[in-house]
C-alpha cells in the first residue's frame, strides 16, 4: 500500500481545492529532495516573518535610501 498525501479521500492523490501546495505522492528521489527543500524554505520564511526580520530588512533598506 503506497503512502499518499490524502488517505481519507476517495481519490487520495487528488488534493482538496486550495491545497495544491501540500505534499503530493512524490515519486522520484529528486522530486522528494525538491519538495523537502521547498518545505524547509517555507518554514524558514514563516519563522522570519514571525520574528519580524522581513519588516526589519525593508526598514533598513528605506533608511539606506534616505541617507543617500
């Protein structure tokens, strides 16, 4: 029995509407690797946004523009 992303659905490989970026049934190791790094990047972005680093960096850019 292959593992799928949505075992509770009639067609487990088909994602629910609006959840197309969730983990699908990835076949090749290359795809798995891509999916893994994509997930890691999303998690990092969420953490940075939570800490406010993105806002901080944009504020720093504005300050640099004002100095020049």
